[in-house]
C-alpha cells in the first residue's frame, strides 16, 4: 500500500511537469543542501490523522536546483504504469537557521484539492507535516545516498 503522502507528491508532480528550471547563485548552505540531495531516496514512514498505523513511503530525488529567492525545483523520480520518469517539482524552500524546510501552503492541485506541507531536512533525516484539508498527517525518515547502498 502506498502512503498518502506519496500519492500527494505524485499528484503535485503531474500538475507541474514541464516547468523549466534556471540555476541561480548559491550561498554555502544552499550549495550543501543541493549537493546533499543529489541522487538520493527519502525512505521512511507517514501517518494519516484519524487512521491507525503507519505507512511506508519512499521518494527518489535526482537533484534539487535553486531557481529564485526561496524557489527551488526538485527533480523527483515517479513510477507510473511500470516506468520511472523524472518530473520537476517547483517548491518554496525556507531556511530555519541552517535547516532547509520545504514550505507549501494551500497549493492547489487541479482536480485533487489543496495541500499544505512543511518538511525539514537535517543530517540525513527528514520530518514534516502534510495536510489536504479534510485529512493530513506526519512523515519522517532517512535520506539515503546512492553511493551508500
């Protein structure tokens, strides 16, 4: 069973596929974030408020690219109908000191609803919250690097 956050990510990816990304100058923390998110898998778990249990989640990321002040494009791997494709996902990344936090607030996804999420990344771990209006939950896990496998 796929976790609810994976379904949300898949829908957002499909809604924004094809947006171009342009690289802008990076400070030291942004460069570290970009380098640490190249060729990784987010492997962890998620919950759904009001439902018992925990679902396993896994997200592949080819790279992240800064495209504006707080704007980044995450190139995520998506499995659809037996094929894997990389899809650009434009998102806002805010900084809490030295910690990057993906920030999506009431992002409308055509035909699927409106979503809010906050996901932070630190020391090869991630954790966050997600909300789809009438349901939501938390997610957490490890950032696994391809060379470590």
